[in-house]
C-alpha cells in the first residue's frame, strides 16, 4: 500500500526539497501551507518575512514543479491566541519568549497531525534539520541532532512526544544545507537561493517594542534603572525595551559597563549589574517535557543549553516538584533569561526540555551524579 504524507510548505527551500524527497521515495504527497497571519494584521511587507503571501506563492510554485497538490489552511485565529498573544504576555511580564517553540508545540505539529488523521494520512513532514530514530530494544522513538550541526533545529523541537514522533518525518536530517540547495537547483525550484528567515515571522524587523505597542495600543511606561542594591541609576523607557544581558541601547551614561540583570514588573524597575553578576549556576525549568522514558529516581548527569546558538554545557538535572526540574551547571551560565527554553541532550539525543522559570545566582549543593544514558533503559 502506498503511504501518504502531508508536507508542511513554508515557501522556503528546505520544505520544498523535503516535499521532493518524499515524492521521490514513493509517498503520495500533499503540500499544505499554514497561513498564520495576514501581512496587514502585523503591518509588514511581503518581502521581509516567512508565512507571507509571497511565501504562499513560492510554496505553490514549488508544489507545481514537484508535481503534488497544494492547499492553504488558515490557522490565523489559533496563531494569534496561542503564539502572538502569549509572546506579548510574556514580554509584558518581564520574560523573554520563544515564539518558534510555541508555534511548534501549539500550532504546527498538533494542527498538522490532526489534519493528517482527518485525511487518513500516515505522516506529516517538515523541512526541519533533525532526525528521528526508532529503537527496537526500548520501543521508543528518539529525536536526534541533524547531520549538519550548523543547521540543527532540535532546540526548537523538544516539546515533541512519542505519539508525535511516530507520525513525523524529517527528510533533511541527514543532509547538509549545501546539498539541499543543490537538489533544489537540479529540479528547477525557483526558491533554491531564497534567503533563510532569521527573525520572528510576525516581527521581521526585530522591533518587538513597536510591534507590541502597535498591537496592544498600550505604551510601555518609563521607570527607574537601579543597581542590585536598589540605588537609582537613571530612567528607563519601558520594560519591554530591554532583555537580560543587554548592554547597548540603555540610554544612560554610566562610569562603567552595565548590563540588564533582571526586570521587576511590580515596581517597574530594570536592575543593572556588572558582567560578572550575570552568571548563574542553576535554574528551574517548568512545563518540562521528557521525550523518552527516563529513570529519574536519582539526579541525571546530562548536557544542557539555554539558547539556540550555543554549545551544550555539562549539567545535572534533578526532579524538583510537579513537572519542574532543577538544572545545575558545571560552569556558571551567562544571562539566563526566564521565558526561554532549556533543552537537555545525551550526546546527539534530545532528552527533553522546559521553560526557564528562575535562574539561581547562588551555588546550591551539587547533587549526586549518574550517567545520563537513556537509550537502553
């Protein structure tokens, strides 16, 4: 029996090549673009973002070249509620959101998997750089890093579950980005040289403050810059204009380099500190998702990363309470930002991840250690 697949078409080269590879592998393929917003809603031009009208056109052209049917599904209402408004809420409450992770966990994968079920389709396929492997011994699926380490996107995929992994395919996981572009050129896909999107899709110019104030109609109010001892240093222009670790653009003159340490929405203050005071040994992560069954009776020696563009660091994960986890780093980490994700790795396997809630700046007692191998448990 011929297997069927839904291909999530973003209009970029990666999803286009993923669609081509699935058809060449013998799958009956359907291209679907998820319309997440209208350009007019967020005040942008088509040339500056993904998920725009131009991207829908590019996705349609790619499907025509490949020879598969193409559809557009509208998820603008869900995206607004689950991603955009959550993004704004976290920023307004002093956090640093990661809307790409929220989109994957709330919109892209659950909505496409539901659509696949409705259409009696076996798999959904995306152009993510990641790999999925099934282990016969454990009866589990493993989310693994991509072959192209410079493009690996597993940091954004830690919310996937075993049920999801059983119905997802990542055909680009074993390819280099350069190979993907060569394939696109060889089959005549028009977007073969299209530049990858680097910004949040609904804030393509990176001006989060302007977007939030325009969207909500609420202007962020000025308040005090203070140091960690509470001394007033100057006036800030609104909490949403600052991120943890920021130095440039503070708008005040100081006699030494100072960085954003934290933000307090209760008294509308931004705390500044010296660089050495930005480092933390530990953090608490909430809403934690363990991709694989893990023996968590004792602390887990593992590697962890607190942002996408960094290497993993040695750490120990300890069950804290409910669904939260205490992560203790071997080496202090700089500018841990509440609202961002911490993702755990065992070599090239993603163990799980959660949302950073509280960074600790005092060193707690190191818990006992055990090796974090989860593959044969």
